[in-house]
C-alpha cells in the first residue's frame, strides 16, 4: 500500500480512483479547504487537512478560521495544514504570517490535531514558533539542514520527503535522508507539483510517491517494501488514520 501524506487534488482528478493509495489532500485557502471537505466525503481513500497557507494570509477573513474550526472534528480531517511561513515571495507581511500561523497552531493544540508546516526561507522563525506549543506534525517538503531536522524531530515532528529527493541537484537532502532514522520520515508528493524522476516534467500524481520510496531505499540500501512499511506506519501514527 502507498500513502501520499501531502497532495493537492481537485474533485475531477482521475488519480483519486486508485484505491491502492491513501491520499491526504491538503487545503491552502477557503476554496481548496471546501474542495477537501468534498473529497473526503466522496472518496474512502482520501483524507484531508484544512489550513491557510502563508501565501494566502492577506486574503483571509474571520470566516476562513470558522470553516476550519467548524470541520476540525471530522474524523477524516487529520491535521491543520498547509500552514507556515514563507519569506521567499515577500517579507512585507511577516508579522501577519506569524499571527495567522500561531492562530492555527492554537486551534491544533485545542483540538489535539497535528499540523502540516510549510517553511520557506523562514526556518528559524518557524522553529521558534513551534517550540512554544505542544503540537506534533510534519515539516512538509523539508529543505533545511540535518541539524534543524533533528531539532524538529525533538519537538515531535516527522520530516516530509517528496519528489525533490530524486533530483540530481538534491545531494544535501539525500544526505539528510541517509542520516535520519526511517521512523522520523513520511513520504509525500505535493502533487501536481515536484514530480520525481523518472517522470520529471510531467504532472505529478500521488502514485509517484513510489519513486520517492524507491530513492529512500537506494540511499539506505534496504528494500522498498521496508521503506513503505515503516513510513506508512509513521503516517498512520502521526495522522491517526483509520485503517
């Protein structure tokens, strides 16, 4: 069985019909959060997360948070996410990003839900905020250092590893994955983005999580079955999935 712990889906995606894959569809704003709620109702193999992505913080309203809180106890909503900090595109709204992130972390703490964290060019601020709260979760599409990975792991987080691991210029991430214990890793695609080799250039899909597992197996010199067994167990534990 394959588990894609982070993907972006729409209701008309043919890929959802593959019953051999458990997919966790990620919400990023009001529109995608509503789509996630439709998907989890329609498909047994799709779970969801609800959240406001840092790139969307300037367009939110009080209703954005209400939508999340009103649906947070749905058994198929397994986390609050994709949330976090992103200083790559703009640094003009850093304080607003932090405020929105902390608001959502407080919701996660209140309802005992994990969080799925996006952090781009903001790793120290992300860590400084997360360590203030008692939450667990996943650092999605991890791109920092081995030292920071270990600090997040100490806080109770798993490291999200996706298609970038297969890229030729990803030696740093490959070294990190080689150094980490498999018990600290979950696999993801971020589809339809970041398609792994050998399909780079095509639209990504959840089944491509297999190629991420294959690369992890190569780096650790173990079987792909062992990688899937352990990382699937991690996903079930962190997201409290229903078997």
